[in-house]
C-alpha cells in the first residue's frame, strides 16, 4: 500500500502560509481560517467586530500577516 504524505497547505502561487508569514504578505480569508483553526465565517465575524484588521484589494478581502499575529496575541485567554 502506498504511503500518503500530507504536504503543507499551499496557496495558488505555491507559497505556504508559513512563507507568507515570513514575508509579511497578505493572507486570504481561507488562509487565516486554516492558520487560526476557525471557520471562514468566524474569521469574517472577527473582521466585522473590528477585532481583526482586513483590507480590500479589488474584490478580495485580505489580512496582513502581522495583523493576524497581533489579533492572535490580543485574544482573550480562557480559564487561565
């Protein structure tokens, strides 16, 4: 039986999400959802609540990598 090797999630141009963070590039909403463990709808909700900074590039909504990290670091801790 052939072994299945799961590769890191890649964007259409071949960059991994980690590559985008290293370059402080823009992340699509599905990238932010995959990285954060939330669903796409919850990411949009965080944007609507102004907890996560996002920008429009044409029709696309994007989040800068540094803004995603700031959002993660500012999240409330539960039970600590």
